[in-house]
């Protein structure tokens, strides 16, 4: 499999996973949403930083991704 095909597959999987997570969040109760936000914001920040590195955008201060 070529590198670009593999990247497209990973991007499609990420998009599906994000959509699934947002769907679950939208259908959860207000209490569950608040609990997820309170406990999950640090983890969300780490996850988003990891995603930013995979799409080629490199803001100052973040280490370059390992390949």
C-alpha cells in the first residue's frame, strides 16, 4: 500500500472515530456531558495536539512528529 493511501485510510478512520464520539456526546445526559468535560479536557488537549501534528500544521512550541 502506498504512503498516501495509508494516510487517507488513517484520516478516514479518525474522522469516523471523531464522528462516533460526537454522536455519543450529543446523545448523553447533561450530567454525563459535564462529567466528560471536567475529567476529559486535559486528555482532549493532548489528543488535539497529537492530531494537529499529524495533519502537517506545526505551531511554534510543539515538537516535530517522529516518522
